[in-house]
C-alpha cells in the first residue's frame, strides 16, 4: 500500500487542509453518532418474539444503511487525521463509502421513506444516516476531496463489497427468511422480483461509480495545497 504523500503547503494550502478536516470531522461525527444512537434505540426496543439479542445485533449490522454509515464514518475520521490520505486499499474503501452512502440516500428517499412511523429520536437518526449524512459526504468529496483517487481498477474493486453483501443477504435469507428491506424480501415478492430490484440498485451503484470516476478525472485536485 502506498503512503500519503508528504507536502509542504503554503498558507492557502493550510486553509484547504483545515477546511477538509472540519468537513470530514462533521461527517464522521454525524454518521457514527447516528449509528450508535440507532443501535441503542434498537437494543432498547428488544428482539422480536422468538429472536435473541444476538440475532437482533446481527440483523442490525446487516443493514446496508448501517454498514454504509460506518464505512463513511471511519474513512472520514481517517481523513480528519490526514486529509490527503492515500493508498490502494484506502481508495477502494473511500469510493465504497461514497457510493454506498449515495445509494443509501437515493434508495431510502425514493423507495423506503414513509414506510415506518418514526419517533422523535428516529427522526434525528434518519436525518443523520439517510439525508444530511449522505448529502454532506458526497458534497464534501466534491468540495474538499481527496482527489484524484478514482481509477478504473479502484472502480472495479469497489464492486466487490456490495456484491458480497447482496450474496450474504440472499444466502442467510434462505435459511432465516429475514431480509432487511422490502424490495429484497423473497418471502413476500419472490426471487425474480427481489433479484430484479436488487439488480437495479446494483446498476445504479455502477453508474454512480463511473460518474464519480469521470468527475474525479476532470475536477481539480483537492484539498488545495498551494
């Protein structure tokens, strides 16, 4: 893995790095706070009849939303420490974070919003994890980077984790009959429709990856170091 490059930024560069740290810090705090808050709320409600607390926790960390927010939170926290962090593995993790959180925001606000009545606490976690968090993460990449980071190899490697999650959900669902989202619920809508729905989401993911790669190549490097 390559290491972050050593730079000697000018005063303008220091301002760029400081702005980047602030932005990444806010995104990290928002997404990770949302996850922790939602975890405590979920544990407070307790498992459903016939389930255990362990099953509840496994289900909680099986949600794409939760995993996306954790990945965004962790990579943003790493960028808070070093806004120009680089490396092959980090590039894939960061691109995955951006793509997954973007898909989370798109799918939730177009398909899932309004399906459940939210408590006051739920409204806050929903804001952090489904609305403001995704928006700030993507806008932050456009404003403070880090860029350039998205090559063709990074794009293809970024597909591995989401595909592994899809396989995991369908495999465990075949044994437990539990699915995290209605559009994947084989029990309710059958395999053909569930696979079609998931395929549409996968196509959106690839389309966003290609778009981010195009933008990454055409925009100026960020954060500004001189």
